[in-house]
């Protein structure tokens, strides 16, 4: 297993609906952790790179209803 950690900027403010979507993202195959940043403006996503590539992660998060944009580090 190869763990990769990437940051995604949120496109809107934090609310209860967004928290529900983040909670659902925890069950997506290959995602190991989805954490909200302390500033509540980004997500830190840890995933298994032997199962998913970055585009797969982008698609999985959008399918879960999360309007996010991957940040280049």
C-alpha cells in the first residue's frame, strides 16, 4: 500500500450538508482518511495510490457531492 496525502480547497463555506458529504466520502473505496483543515476551508485526503490515481480521487470526491479543487503542493 502506498499512502498519498493531498489537499483540496473547498469551493464554498462549511455547513451541515457539506459535513454529511464529507462523512459519506469516508466510505469510498481507496480513500483512507478525509479530514477538514483547521481553517475549515480545505480537505486533507489520504488515499491508497496502489488502488487510485489522483484523477480517481478527484472523481470520487465529486461523485460524493464535494465541490473541491485539488491544490498543487
